[in-house]
C-alpha cells in the first residue's frame, strides 16, 4: 500500500468483525489494513476509538460496494 492516501472504510468494535471484513476485501482483490490502538492486542483495555479498516482512497468506492454486498448476503 505504497504512495497512496488511506481512508477508513469501516470502524469495528472487535478484531473478529474487522478480520471478516478484511477477508471479504482481499477476496475481491482489494488490499486493506487494520489499525487499532490496543498495543497489538496486548492491552485490549486501551481500546477507545474502535478498530479501523483502511483502504486506498481510489479503492474506497469498490470496497464500500463489497462490504455492503457482504453485509446483505450474510
């Protein structure tokens, strides 16, 4: 994910849901990354703002479509 602006596509309250969404994006060929502020899972009590799923800004419209479709089909 070099040299491209990243945008938050969704924010989740747990790693499991964020991972499922990231897997759906990867299956659609969209690179993504998860960002959280919990010391890499070592200190979950530090979590305050959610777990963000980020994609390249140019991939955001397709990522929204993928996640919306995954949500309605699941």
